[in-house]
């Protein structure tokens, strides 16, 4: 009987790595606040996330630290989500009137 368990971790960073490898040319489209569309691929997202993860490591981001973004569904927010999570920090979308702002202040 063949095993049914996956042979890689089911973490966000591994999911992005696999998406960058197997779906590298698949396009992701996000809408920016000025109602313009921004297009990029999973390979682009993987590269951006790796670069940001390295910068955050150098800035000594630690497990449990909080990182805020001002965008909700934009490409910058998604490129931040993966590396922040992989380092064990919390990503918070800070939007005016959002209860998450209280978390950032404390």
C-alpha cells in the first residue's frame, strides 16, 4: 500500500515555494486603490517574498513580533504575508477603523 502522507511540510512558505516551482507562469491579478490592476506571477511573488524574508531577518524580526501593512488584498500585502508568517511573526492589515489597529498599539 502506498503512503498517502505528503513528503513536505504544509507551511505557507513551502506552499509558496511549490507554487513558484509548479505554477511559476500563472498570473495573479490584484486591484490597487486607484482601481488599476497589477499583474504578477507566482514566480515573482516567490522571489519578492524571499527577498523580504531576508531583509526581515537582517532587521532582527523575531517570532511573535507584529508587522502591519496598509493594504488588504493588494500585491504588497500578499508579498508580505508569506515571509512574515514563515518567520513566526504576526501580519496585521491596518485599515482605518479596523480593530486590528488596537493590536498594533499594545
